[in-house]
């Protein structure tokens, strides 16, 4: 065949293929609007809503326009942006590149929210949205013609108030100017919120400014199957700084009592002269594992303080005196169920740790940070007050109340509410205050500080 004809045929094929590819790209763009609206359900249970904006090969997905800026107000919004909690005036933003494979739009980018940042990818075809974050969260949705609230958030707010009024540990907390202002803001959020992330995040933002802690809402159905998982998380680990010093890292008191029991049995067999207990990343959990550990650390009965319940505050205007603490029912058994039953039945419960077999006789150091919270705080304060340990690090979080979960809307939403107040053995209130360390050190330097302290005490180690 004539070389010139071959070139002409080749050139023609290239043109045809190019036109075809361009046609596919054009067709996809023609059927894909520059602005569209989407109802998206997360695999976690959140009901979300996004506006998808396409500009050339770039896209953005955002929830309700100016949701963060409007709800937080100008000053709080700017503060949240300054500390990196928000990327834009919306609470959730996903942005990146968009491409087309026939009638399928392919989205790849970054997911930004106040609490996390993840890689994101999704595909959209025939009005169906299928996405996934790098952490495994699935996102499935459909295109809608207009933006309407995913739930009746006004009704949800009413249910929250009803439960709060009935079960909060002290109804006088609801008469404070902080709570009255909180209600005004939550009423407003209930009226304007369009999705679960917006409502849940803003509820948490404003509740964190109340004079009491442990008050938040989760807008998803509890997964009962998670409790039956064969994989049990490990919250407690034991290692050695040297042959005479153990390092007990407790990342949560939310594990089973049996986990702490097994660690204590190992500790009892070790010839440690020093023990470092690392609670820097421990947000709390149950009082049971904390009491179990406490029993290993005390040689005499140690009173950890007093929980006061709604039963008490409904009948009394004044707090009990310290001398009256031990007149309340006393609980030394590391049993969460029994503790909760006693709180429902009595006006208060006094916690104490009784010595276990072969208690530790050496020096104890406890590492703390601003994340050390809840069940950790009576534990830390009790050891400090009774001069049983040296606390090294930062002041604890100041989040010490006992909370319970309450289901709303056919168990699709859960309100967490403080139902018992807490006072230390000498009458101090830890909630919103925290526990000061004996030695103030930046949390990331606390362990090294203790190691150097041990070397000074025993240069041979």
C-alpha cells in the first residue's frame, strides 16, 4: 500500500479516536451538572447532606453552606480555623480532582472535618453515589433535587431536653446562665441543621463550654454486633524501663476487669522497686479496672471519694460534710453493674480500694496529660493525696462525672448524660478543674524526666 495512504488512514483513525474520547468526556460533563445535591449515608450511621460543585477537573463536596460560621459565630469560627479545627466555613469539606470514565464520574481527594482528615475516593453514576474514606468508612447516597434536613432535629432537641431534665445529677445545673445560653444555641441549631455531623459537632462544641462535662450526643444506631467481636482490644501493656522498674501503660480503663487482673498477677511476680504508670493517653472508662489496679497499689484501705446522685440533690440543698461521706453505702468491689445499681438506688456511693494480695511496696510514678480524664482522675488524685505516688506531667482534663447513655428515636441516637457528681475524699470537685501534677513537665517529656530522676536516685541503673 502507498505509504502516503497508510499515513492518511493512521491520521484518520487518530482523529476518530480523539473525537470519540472527547465525545465521551463531553457527554459525561453534559450529563453531570456543575452544582448538584446529595443525601449520603455513612456506614457509621450518620445521615449527611452535600452540595457537589464541579469546576473543570476540580470538585468540592460541602455540607450546608456556612454551617460552621453561622452556628459558631464570627469569633468562635475564626478561633476554630486558627487552631486547625475547620478548613472552611462548612463543617465538612471534601475536595480534589474529578475525571470521567464514560458515564461514571470518578472523584479523588481529601476529606476534612473538625476531628479527622482522610484520603477520599468515590464514583457517581446514574444519580448513585458510592464513596469510601481511607479509614474504611463507606459513603452511599443518591442525588436529590433540593436540600432538606435529614432528620427532624427540632424534635431531637426536644427529646434531649426531656431526658436531661429528668436524669441529670443536679437539676440546679440547668438554671445556670451557661446552660440557658447553651439552650438558645441548641434551639437555633435544631432549626437550621441539615445533617448529623453538623448537629453532633455543634452540640459537642457548645456543651464543652458548660460548667459540667460528659454531655454529648451520637447520631447513629448502636451496633450490637461489635460487642460480640472475637477481637478484644488491648488497653493495658507492661514493659520494662530496666530490671528494677516496670512501665505500665494504660490507654483506657474501658477494658474488662480480667485484663487488669492478669496484668496485676504478672506485676506481683516481678521484683520491681519502681513502677511508672502511664495515663497520658487515657480518656477514662470504667471505675472497675481502676479499682482493681488501685488494690495492688495500696497497703491500707484507700477512700477514693464520693458519687452523689439525683436522689441526693432532689432532697438536699447543701453538700454533705466530709465527715458524712462514709455514712453513704461503700463499694470496694470492682463491679460496674453493682456500682450503677447503687447509684440508682441510693443518694450516693463511697468508693474505696482495699489492699489486695501482695501489694506493691516500691515507688510509684504516674504520668498525666490534658487527655488524662474521667475514671483516671479519682485514681490520680487518690494516689497523690495519700502520698502514694509522684504525679509527673500536665494537669488532667477535668472531666470527672459519671454518665449514662439514653436512647432516642428508636435507638438511632444516643444521648450521654451525667447522672452522678463526684467529690474527692477531702471534698474537692474535679470536674472542669482537673488534678495538678506534683512535677509539671510537658506530657511528651514526662517519661524521660522520670527516667532521669531514677538515674539520679540510682546511678548504677
